[in-house]
C-alpha cells in the first residue's frame, strides 16, 4: 500500500533496482525491453525521487502481462530511447492508450529516433508517432529529447513547435548521482583489458571486421553483451538467427569468444559500471555500453551506426567515429589515444548539460534537483 506522505509514481520500466528477480525470469519475460542498456536510463530517472519509499512506485511495461487497475498517480516517468522508428507500432499503441487514461504530470525523459546518417523519411507508423507526440504536447510542459536530430525530426520534419522540445541527452549519465571524474589514462599496451560492444541487428562488415580483429589480436578483450537474444545464447545455447547471426561476431555457441567465456552480460547497471573499473578502454557500436564504461572513469569511443548512437555521442561530447570511416588500416591504439584526448570534452560540458537537464525537470515536475 502506498505511503500517503509521498507521491504515487508510475514508471515505464520492466524492472526496478530493488527487485530480486532471477535471470531466467528476466529473460523469459523480457524485462529489459530487449536490451540491458535500457536499464541505465530507466533506473537513472528514479534518482529524481530517491526519497520516495519503494511501495509508492508502480511499474508498467509493454512486456508485462499485468494491467493497471488504478490510474491515479502524481507522476508518470517515461524514459524512452529510439521510439521513433519503423516496426514500433506495438509500443506506440501501448503508450498512447496509457497516456489517454492518465491525468498526472508526465516526464518524457530522453526520447530519440532511429534515422540514417543524414535526412529523414516518412515512417510507415507516422500516424501513430504524431498521435503520441500530440498527446505529449497536451500532457507535458516540454518533451525531453536525446539529441538535436530528434528535435529536428519533431519540429522541422513533422512541424511541431520548437518551444515544446528540449534537447536533454540521456538520463543514463546521471545514474550514479554523483560528480563524474576520469581515471588516469595509461599508455596503450597489448595487455589492456578491452570492453568491446556491438549491435548484431545492425551489422555491417566494416565494423564487424574491425571488432573481429580486436578479438583475434588482443586476448584480454571481452564482448560486453546487451541483447535479450545474447542472454539466451549464453544461458541456453540458443544461437542468434536471421539478421542477427554473423560469422565475424559472437552470435553463436561455437564462436571462440563464446566458447572461451570472454564475455560479460549484466542485468544490474551498477554491477555493470563497477566491473568496468577493471577495464582500460571501451569501444563499439553500443551507446550505453560505452556510457557504462565512461561512468567508471575509463575512456570510450562509439562506433556510430546511425543517428541514435551519433546523436547521443554529439549531445554528451562522447568520442565517436562513423562506422564507414573504419578501414583495414584503422588500429585500436589510434582510437584509444583519440578517445583519451576527446574525453576532455565530455567532462568540460558536464555542468552545462546537467543544468539544462535540471531546468527541464523543474519545468515539467516542479522539482529542484542537483548532483
């Protein structure tokens, strides 16, 4: 039963930090929304109400079978990622129907789109996207988007008011709720422990060959897995299929990285960040895999594969390279030193980005928050 001295809060998440749920249940019910990176920004959003007792939080999620009986809440926290994309009709319909039943304050925290390197096109579900945006315009003071490309999509391409859209980045960089600082960056050597992340469903041979080279040439390199399907691969021996199955990256049980247990998968973001303390460098196509490493104080470099990765890297001044810039002459050593230099921009802009985020929170929820 909710404590009447505190607000009642609905959260769009499949998993709360304080829940003790087995790995098998998380996988079978997809409580991570297909990707463990989702937990970084959903759990970070909870920091806004860290004084509120757990019983005052209710979760709702597209993969959960339970249905809400009570729609009376004080706040609805809606942390999202690349919601504007093809084949996302089910989630959009779910959220539209839910928003229609809520009359509380809504915080849309870091939504993004999945666009190409340049330009936009009409998604087949644009009607649903427009209905979702129009509901949000009614129920929020402003919409918090993850990057400038998403703002351009909503305002320039779809034609909605610029006054309703604020670029706030991703809440994930604030999950530790403390001042971030870098560790000492060491000269690169072959014994470095390397965290390597990748996106099986967005495979391109350019980055596939590069990552394959890291795994072959550096024996202390580890695959940091995030996909639901990858969890089933290492837990149940179920090979990835279709567009996610590739010979150059660990998507099947006989791949040397899987056979030799050179992989990591975390269902708790804090454990994830803690273990990244053992590494010296993180690189790959996963934005949240690299953010987890940065939160541990180590340098990272994003291999951008679309606007969702490049956009957040730009917003937070995280080092990145477009995947099609990789060649057979690209070496991880040069990318490591590039990252060490460019990481200074991340730390230099932290206060500015946090101020913008805190202003957005105060405007939408009336809360004053600080690190």
